[in-house]
C-alpha cells in the first residue's frame, strides 16, 4: 500500500479513516467507491449498478477488440458525465477508456472473482466463462492470480486447488503458473507448497 498511486487514492478517495487490511481489500474499495462511484451516484442521479455495468462494458469491449477506446455514444449521457467528472474515464475524439490501466485490472479482477464464486468448484465452467472475452483475458488472468497471492489464505486454498487440480485445462494451468511466478509473493508460495510441487 506504499505505492504512490495507492497513497494518492487513499488521501483523495477519503480512505484515511478506513480499516484497510491488505492490498486486495483496498482494491475492492477502489472498485466500489472510486470506479463505481458508490458514494457519488446520488449526486449525478445514476444507479451504482448502471455505473458498474457501464464500466464493465467499456473495459471488456475495449480489451476484447484491442482498441484504444470505445465510442462514447454507447454510454448513457448522465453516466458518461459522472465518470468524466470524477476522472474515472478519459475521452479523446469521441473515444473513451478508463483513465488508468490499474482501474481496468481491478475491473477484470472483480469479474474473475464473481465468475469464480459462481462456478462453485466447477473450474471448467469458470474458464469457459472468462474465455468468452477472447485473448485479452490471459494477461488479466495472470494479474488476478498474482494478486491472489497477497494473502496466505488464498495461497493455501485457492491457488493450491488451481495448481494441483486435474480439472483445469492445461492451457489455463500454464496461465496460473505464469501468474504465480510473476507475483512478488511467489517465493512465499514456493516455500509453503515446495514439497507438494516436487511430488
């Protein structure tokens, strides 16, 4: 949480009084309160669920089409104004995108979390769902895996099950391994799971 970007969000987003336990917890706060405008929707006369759906549409359409931005006319004008006013999106030549790549990463993480919870251990269902987004999903999946390693409980249960399950397609197992290796917590994971990995 000592990253300058996070420190700026803590101060500017009014999180100074929040009990932020870890980076994952903070990224959830960023998703709800900053990106989806939880405390500001009323000010703009919009619903948070509509803002969330709009943000997801912008992110997923931009990523799946590999374009710099999406047409601003696909967004309700009130939501567009709210997102621009709160500096969540930027617009250039009638094309919009989220202002920061990290906002898009957090949007993907939220989507993956929801899809993973809904699959209830049926991993093929989860991977089939996220594959619908196309090739753009792989790098974002790796980031999601890397960020799951922040917390030991995730490393012990969640990542262990993904790494050692026979139900996971080999291509996704490989993407999981890449995400683990890219994490700054990969040393912890290999220390904790070393004997299982060697078997």
